[in-house]
């Protein structure tokens, strides 16, 4: 069994941009999230992956929690690791920004090893949000997995619009169908 965590956010392009430049801020459509979440069979997943978001846009403080979004993300990852029961899952942790990095390759869950691997996350958020390119890299990980998979994507809703790349919502829906994946988005977006 495997658990994969990936941090990103399937969002649609809208007209305003964030301060990082070259990134779009948007809100997911309920229909897209319904397609992406695919909660059928969420119990007893074979794989779990987390995909982290460490771009410069995560440096902003969350209005409600009065902490930097990136700090909240790292705290959520640590808490998730603490709460995850050892049921024989395979787990992987990856970051897609500022570039794709394997933090903990998919392997049998081990609390201590994941805690140690989390120290490899960038100390500070920086750079752009290449979400679409990161989803392409994630597909390489998903190809090697069997059974049901859950991918956690952490995001603030921003993403870089790359020429020739699919909208992240469309790409996650495609990956969900193709590899029996349930995407769960943990969003720090504050747009109304």
C-alpha cells in the first residue's frame, strides 16, 4: 500500500496576478474539484504522496492564522506524519517549487525517516510556481505505482502559466482517471 503527498493546487486562470509576477491566482471550480477529488475508494489507499509548494508566493502571512503560508504547510506535513498510522502504506514526499525535488521517494512508511527527510524542504519559500511542469514530473512517479493512490497538494492558489502545458485542474483530472489517483488540495488561498 502507498501514500503519496504532493503540494500544488489545481486552479483556473483569472485576470489578476500575484506579487511574484508570472503567476496566476484563481479559484477552483466546484465541478473540477469534484472530478479531481474522486473520493470513491479513499479508504485503504495503496499509496500516499505529498507535493509541497515552496514558491515566493508562500512567503505571505495567512490573515486568519497570522503565520507564513509556508510555515503552515510545513506544520501540516509534520502533523500529518505524526497522525498517520503505520498500516503498511508506501509514502512519498516531493516539492515542485522552486523546482521538482524528491524529498522522500515512495517507499514503506517510516515515521523517523520521513521526519528526517522533511529537513530537506527549502528553508524559505522562493522562486516561481511551475505547477504544470511539476504535475508532469509527478506523472513519472505515478506510473510506477499500483493500486489506489492519494496525492495531497499544498498550495496558495498561484501557478505559473507555461506555454504548451495543460491547466492544472485538467491535468490532475487526467492523472486521476489514468492512474486511479485521488487528489486532495490543501489550499492557503484567501481570495473570496
